[in-house]
């Protein structure tokens, strides 16, 4: 059995990621501990707010499926802000034989982003967005024509992606639920949206992905570089082949 992250000495990881290594409590701790009514009421109110849920690494958009799983928070989280932070967490988990989960917005109703004994990679803070008039994937032949594109951080929600494109009069194939992550499970799982019959799936429109592999290596995958990985990421499921 793999050790719980609580049993491990995380000092080496803390030296790499600093204050981004967090100890996490249950979002309903005030209610479970029999705290005063105001604290419990505030906690319950937060869990009715999807944006508040996503600000809490211990909270999820579902408590689980009856008879299948119960969403349970990881006790220790790396609130990653770069690919290097992600690589540090992946390296730590691999070297110590620890379980590892990846949480973006916490919409995974199958419970794959929750594990009470795992180290969590929490991508919520990586929400930078850039709009490109002419994007050319890395490693493309000289003179390759670019196409309009958008680059989103691992924690970007669809609302933020849509808002960034609005001044340009452009559309990106995303989801109807605007609190869902743009780069996470939706896109990596295929990404069928309201306009997919006209514009295809989110996965089919991906141009490039920066990926941290299980080895800790950071690679750029597209049709030219790591094409097999690029193909697999577009529909193989979030976190299956690496951390995007």
C-alpha cells in the first residue's frame, strides 16, 4: 500500500515550492467539530457558491456518487504556479511512492481529483490567458502560417477564456458551464460543447500543450513534437498521460 502523504517528510518538497505547499482541512470542519452556528452556516453557504468551492483546495463540486465514492480532500496540497512547481510535486510523489491527484476546478464527478492520502497538485492559481492573432506551434517548419489561438493556464475557467476573446469577436470551443476548467478534464476528455456540430470538439481544436510527464520532464506536445503524446492527450482523459 502506498503511504499517506501525511506520513512523509515533505521538507525537501517545501524547500522547492515554499509557501505553495499547504496543509488542507475539510471545508465543513466548523460543522463537523460542532462549532458555533455562524461558522457552520458560513461554511455551508460557501459550498453553495461554485466560485468559493474553487478557491478551497479541499472542496469539490460533488460529494460523490452513492455506492461509488466519497469525495475526500487531500491533507497536503501544492498550489502550483508554474510547470516547475508541478514537476517538483510529481518528482516527490514518484520518489516516495506516494499517491498523486490533480485538481483544477473540482468538477470531476468520478472522484479522480480527490484522495484523502494523496498529494494534490492544485492548478487553480494558474489562470493566465493570452490571445494570439497568429499562433505557430513550437518546432514547426520555418515559414509555417499561424492561426488565431488562445493560450490558457491550467486553472483557467471557461468564463475567463470567453471573456478574453470577447473583445476580438472570437469563439473557442468550450463548455456551457463557465466554472469548468478550460485546460483540464473537459478538453482532455474530448470536450463536446454546444457548437461542436459546427466547430468540432475542444480536444480536436487543441494546437499545443505543455505537459509534465511522470518522469518530471517538462515537454511541449503538438503535431510536430511528441505527436503520440499530443494525440493521446486529446481525449484520453485528464491526468492520464501527464499534467497539462
